DNA sequence: CGAAGAGACGACAGCGCTGTCAAGTTGTCG
DNA sequence: CGACAACTTGACAGCGCTGTCGTCTCTTCG
């Protein structure tokens, strides 16, 4: 064991406050406040002097004082359920990046979608915490209790991939129906007719949309859906595996499987490998999300990529704009482009 | 497309403040404050009356006011680098769970370990934000600048898996050296002699410890390490794949590969499958972390499981105890038990 | 050149809590 | 039963900012 590197502890000078800056710049604290908040009506020369003082003292405004006195807390809340943890890394990364650029901080809160108290929890957080806005991920973005709590608290929020969008509610998403439709159509074009679908959680609206797209593509192509090939999963690798085994044990098994997310698709691939079926020669498998699992699995998964990071950034941009008075038309929230990522897990039916 | 479910918006009554509670309970606001903070010297009967009023009004203390006036903010900070995102989900889950139980909130902040300004960023966060403590994940937990900033800010913190531990600094970890040693020994016992090691990032102290354990086991067994079999990775699937290809193209290729984390191990498995080698028949592969990748990959990975969630909980418990005056001996922080998870990716050499 | 309007800036009052300290109340013990 | 200690409680002053509003200095234009 080596010894730890030396660590220098700077001697602590008391944290400067706005008064110190004001004194040094020879102005009132209110003027300092104006400069800090980019308010108008400060002479350029004065502004420069204040900025110099801020820099010299390395002054950092106190968030608690700010949010107590003012309306804004410079803090955003992220609400998520364990189910969307696959999402979480990317989304959080995007959010944090933009937060950093804009001087915001992120409060992360996990909510259980099944919890009857979820609404109350959220209103508690909103009330105590004074965040400037919430970013709500699926399936919470479809949870009526939570949305009601948010409305009641009059805190702005952005929904990530809600099942239903309306002009009244800002959101970010992709066209999940179109994406699933497109991927299904690809399978059909490859020649598949017996295509299974593994659904995500019922409560997860975005996953429902994927199923809608799947059905739309099939019916347009005049292919009938065999109910025996539609299964209910819960987004985990484990259910993908279990359901995959079931599907492959069928007398008339599917030639392709569309799973509502990549983890379940990976489970299907594992199931195939258990019974010695080759993917994609004997069975095509596609997923949704382009998560880490899609890359790691052998063969790599054909899937739908959502620009999750970008969506996170957009959500933050929107919320920040909203909290800074008026936002421009179409600023931030809205629909993003998806992409079908073709890899090695699908091909023509055997 | 279906129509959205109806949403009820409760009419908004102004948020109750401590004065309202005081008035209803017929006491001073200070007494309410005492009850809220579980301070002593309040008659049981008075306490009950206050609690009744709090419940009746659904009063929630304001965090900003609290942290401005008092010493505690009831907020913890989580510092992480993108590298540790594999970790992040589990750790964050554990942290959030305990935070919830204790009435704390979590501020998440991403730091780039390579950023020369990381120290300044952290002191900025500490200064502005008044968090009660920080949880620092690798590799930031080995970053001298950040630790210095934390010390200077006099904010308590807990390091997750630091390379060097000292009594002066609270930490949570597992015995990474012992874990790697044990897993390596398993490989040796299976009969392997040519064992490759894929290192993690240099800056990642915990990964260094894993390499130490690897070397310890080999030298104890009298097996010499072939330098050609030690490679530098960066924790990603991609490097695992690349390095795996290189290793397998060697004239005298290894019979086993130990990767410093699961993602890289998954890459090696993918490389093996490319050249038609069977794992574990032709090649054994083991990883570290028991991440999602370990389960998803075929064959499933033999790896080391860290109780990440539990470590997160312990970190929070420690920080909260620390901020509530004195903590008991050995409260929270410390060393946790690891576990070797034997799955299907290793076996005797060919 | 004077009146009106706009731009710059400061004084001051809180935001909603907690810490301090002093006052009032009850209990204890010789 | 009185003196003193221990427990309860409240008044009040901030914590470090921002919002409001008033004052004063420039412009601008008839």
C-alpha cells in the first residue's frame, strides 16, 4: 500500500457576502444584486467595477438566501422511477451538462410510481424545496396524481415521453409510434410475418405507444397479429429471458421478436442461445432505446435510438427559460428525432 | 390516440408558514421550531399540540429559510464522473432511499476528473449550496484537488472506494485487493497460468487496487506475469473489445482474462465470439462490479459483487449522523463485504 | 432653456426560519 | 417552607439575499 498524496488545506477566510462586494465596488448591495442577476439599468462602468470586485473576492451568491428572498432557486428537480433507470444515466448527463452551463443545480428524487402517496410526496418536495421546475421521466410522466400535485404546486415541469401530450403541458419526446412502426416495417420488409411483441409495463405510456406503432405497421401490411405472440414484460432482462423461452418453445414459434426495450431484447437473445438458435439466422430480435445492453449483447442489437441526452438538455433549457420570464416560441420542449440503429440482430426469416 | 385522463387541480391555498402553526397551537414560533427539530425541553403535551397543528395544516418547513437561518440544509451532494456511471444507478438508488427515510434531499453534480478546475467547481458548489455533506465517487474520490477543496470548505464528505484510506477521512468501500486476489486465485486453481489483466483508468485508484490484488495472487502462486498480457483499458465495452481482439491475436494467447470491470469483460467476450472462440471452453473471462452487463452477456459473467446500494446508504447515514452533532463509533462509513459471483464465463483452461 | 421622461442607484423591508438569551414556571432538597 | 436548580417558553435579532419604491441625475425636445 502506498501512502496517500499530500493534501494542502487552504486557510479559511470567511466567505464573502454581498456587502463585501458592495463595499469594495463602492456601490450599494442592490446594485451588486442587479449586476449578478443581469438586470438592466446599471451603467456599463459600474457594472464592470462590480464584476471586478466579484472576481477579486471570488464571491459566490448564497443559494438559500437567494431563493428565500427571490422567486428563483436556481434548482431543478428530477423525478424518476426505478423502471427508468436505464434511461437515467444519459438523461441525467444531459440535464447536468445544461444545468452547469446555466448555473443551475439538480435535485434528484426517486418516486415509486405504484406508491399511492406519490402525489403527496411530490407536492411535499415542491413545497419545501422551491425548485424552479421539475423534469418528470416515464412512467411518472403519465401518473395523474403526480401531475395534479405539480399543477397544484404551480411549479413548472417538463414531461419526458408522456403517453399523451397536450399544448398545456410542456414535454420532450420522440415519435414513439412512428419509430416502432418503422422498425416493425423493417421486419416485415425482411420477410417476417410471425412477429412477437414483448410489451413494457402497462403503466408506462411510452411503451404503449410502441405497441401502437407495432400494430399499425402490421395492419397496414395486412399481417394479422397472433395474440399468442404478444406478451407482457416489465422491461427487465429477466422477463425478456423468461418470455423468450416461452416464445421459442411454441409449436409455431415467431421468426422475429420486437421487445419494447433493449434489456428485454437481450433476454430474448439469451433465451435463443440457450436452445441453440442463432440470431439473426434462426430468429430476429429488435429492441428499443439503444441502451448499453444493445451494444454489449452478441449479436449487437438493432434498435431505436432516442437522443436522450439531448432531450435532457432541452428540458432544462425550457425550464430555465420559463423561470426567466417569457420563453420564445417552441423554445426547448418538443419532439426530437429518433434513429433506427441497424446492427446485427435482425435479418431475413429462416 | 386516446384522450388524456382527467386531471383535478386543487384550488391553491397559501402555503402555511411557521407562524400559522404557532397560532393554531397557541405557542410561539420558536416552540414550533423546537418540535420540528426534535429539540429537548418541550413538554409532551405542548409537543403533541404542535404536532397536531402541523398535521392539520399540512405544514412543511421551507428548506431555504431553514438552511439560511440554521446550520443544516438537509441536503447532500453527490459528486461523480462519467466513468462511474455504471455505478451510479445503484449507488444513487441506495442514497436516495436513505435520504428519503431521513428527510434529506440529494443534489447531484457531475464533475470531470480531468478538468483542472474540478477543485474550484467543488468549492463553488459547497459555498453556494450549503449542502450538509458530499458523497464522492471514484475516480473523484482520489482527486487531490477536490479533496482539498472539500477540506477547505469544511464540508463533511464520504469517499466511495478511495485508493487510500485514512482515519481522517470517512469512506465506504470493499477490500478491492482481496476481492481481486480471490478471483485471480480462483482462476489459478482452475489451472490457468497465462492470465491477462485489463486495467481500468490510471486515475481510478480503486482499479489500481484490483490490479494489486491480481499481482498478489499470481506471485503467491509463483506464476510470473507476462507484461504482454497486461493492458490498459478505460472501463468501456469498446476498449474491452479492442484489447480482447489484440490479446486473442497473440501467438501465445492467454487462457483467461481478468478485466477490471464488467463492461470491458463483456468486450472481451464479444472479441472471443468474433474469432469463434467459446467462452469458457476456449477462454475464461472474469470481470468486476456485477453490473447489468454481467448478467446480460452470454455466457453470464463471473465477477465480484460490491454492495453498492448498501454503501450508498451507509454513506448517507454517516453524513447525516455527522451533521447531527456527534456520531457513534463506526457509525455508517467503513468497509463492506464483497462477494464472488460465480457464473458461466470461467472454467478450466483448454 | 425649462419641463418631462427615462435611466441609475440606494434605502429599507422583508423572505421564513433558527440561535441566543432572558424570563417565567415547576421541581427538589435540606 | 425557602432557596436554588432544572425545565419551559417566548422575544427578538439576524441568516444573505431580492423586491419595491423613492431619489437623483441625465437626456431629450418643444
